[in-house]
């Protein structure tokens, strides 16, 4: 997943993931990333998002986000298939095999009972708890994490929920999912119900021991009032009473009860879910437009000075002093330098720099942390086309030096390491030289023990 394909929500999600990670395990090693972010410019929000993207790409959260999305899609597909099969099962259970008459109110309870209970539970949780995730939504989140099979998902899932809670978007996102799945259940039930009624002959009855027929007449007509507005039939009172005594064989009775059953399923089942799914999707879309990072959180406020230095916010207070001609300070270079020579931790007794060809700039010798920081910041703003890094192979290639070589190499299009020969009369430790060769190979850096100044000048040997 590249930065081009990241949605605004994805960027906020990654920012929150990195913030949670730093809250739990402490500040990350982000010096190089911050330099790149500052060099790219932008306001504080853009820099935060850029920093989060670079860190997530480096440490695996970006790949974890892609894996989570794949797991979420697969989990949604599995739930959709389950919903379709469940709807078909409800219809078959409601009508049976046609060998026995259908008790219309038992059939209606089979088709709409669970739907109405879950709808009531969703509404109560929405009003009383402010959360409408429901069981299906939580099941989808759990399945998404399991199917992703990525350790980074453990940080991504809570970060997503925290991001969505800012505008209470979790309720609308999960609500869209829940109502959408119920639409599949009830839509599948309606289609299978139509297929069964079209291909089998069913008789309809209602049965009771303690209630009178007037109760069923009133209930049938009350439930059929709204479907009747859409053209569905409502059985006549005489037909309803007669259906309580025996199965009516007339085609008109069967068609009236079938139409009533389909209309009630459509009006009290599909339409409420469709309207709620549309409402949740609309609120989800609207809420995403307002979603922002909370810069007041400690994790973000501490980054403001590092990503938006005072010198940028207030402007340059004093001009930089002029450098002596011919003697650049360590870690400084001209912005237009396309070919650059820099040395790392050289012996002060060594004569440096060598005579340089025209067009090659000298960045001096980097010895201190301040010099290193200054050079990397300038290279982040003005990357070199060709870079030669001179090193003394008599020193051990420690982790700090190798990390610096890697950062310098990423600041230039082409980089070579120059392993300097020792002064006359001094021997070079072959084992230490082998350590240098091995370390540079791991970094993927080309090296030479002869002068690469010709390459630095022209770009070829």
C-alpha cells in the first residue's frame, strides 16, 4: 500500500497507531525520519501524518494495515455468505416442506423474531450506552484481526477504535455493517420465500387455545395495514376466521395469506434495515469529513517542537556568520553541491581534505553529534547526486558509525565508501578490515580502497 492510495482516515489511523506505540514503549528512533519530514515542509498536521507514514513503513505497521484490510474483506465475505445461508434457512423453516399447513404467526415469528430482537437491542444500546456495535460488528472486528495474521494488527485495532471514537464514528461504521448484513439475511429470506411459494402449494392456518378469533383478525389487519399501502393483500375478516377452523383450499385464500406474509416481511423486516443502513452510511460519510487529530494529546504536543522548530515558526533571528574562504566547517555544504566528499572520524594528524577536482564540494570531517545532525539536515534539503564517504579502517566499524553511513547513503542518489590507506609505516589489521567489508556489504554500499575522486567528479570510473 503506497502513500498515494492512503485515504485521509488511513493517515489518521497510522498517526494514532504510532502515538499508542510510543505511549506504550517510549519514543521511537525517529531522527532520520524527522529530518525528512522537516525537509518536505508543510503544516504540523501534514508533518505528523508524514512522520507516521515513514515510521509505519519502516517498522511494519503499514504492511499490517494492508493485512488487516485483507482480513477485514475476507471476514466480511464470510459473514455475507453466512447471512445469505441464514436467510434461506429462515424461509425454509418458516414454510416447511408443504406436507403440513403453515401456521402464519409461527412462520412470521421465525422470519422476523430474531431480527426484531436484535433491532431492539441495537436501539437500546445506541440510546443508553452510546454504542451500537452489536454482536455482528464485534464479531467482524475479531475475525478481521484473526484472518490478518499479522502481529502489528494488535496495535492497529485499538488505534482504529480510538480514531473513530473522536466523532463517534464507530457506532455508524459498525451500524452500517450490522444493518447491511441483516439486509442480506432478510433479502435472502424474501427471495427464497418467493421461490417456495411459486413452486409449492401451501395451506395457511392459525391456531389458539385461549385467544378468540377477534384477536387474530385485529392483529392480521393491523400488521397488514402498512403493506396494503404498497399493494399487498390483506385477508378479509371472514377469511381470517375461517383459517382458524380449517385449511382453506381455495386459490384466493392461499394468495391472500402469501401476499400478506411477503408484505409484512418486506415492510417490518427489509425496509427498517435498509433505512437504518442508509442512515448509518450517511452519518459515517459525514463524520469522516470532520475527523481530525487531537493535537492536545501529550504524544502530539511533544512532537510539535521537533517537527515544527521555532526557527521555522518564528523565522531566522540572526544571519549565519560567514565561513572562512576555502575552509568549510564540518557538516556544511553548498545547496547546489552535486558531488560531495565527507569524512567520518578521521585522525586529526591526517592531512585532509585531498586536492579536489572542480565541481566537487568538501563537507569536512564529521566528528561530533552536532556536526552529524547539521550535515544530515542539509542533505535532507539538498540531496547530493554523488557522495563519497571517507572512513579510517583502523577504527572499528561500530553501530553508530554504520548507522551514520546508512543515513548519509540515503541522502544521495549514488554513494561510495572510501576506506583510506593507513599512513606510511603503519600496518592495517586484516581482521578489522574484514569487519568493514562485511558491514558494508550488509548495508549494500559500494566501497574502494583507492581514490574514487575521478568517479566523484564525472560519475564514472
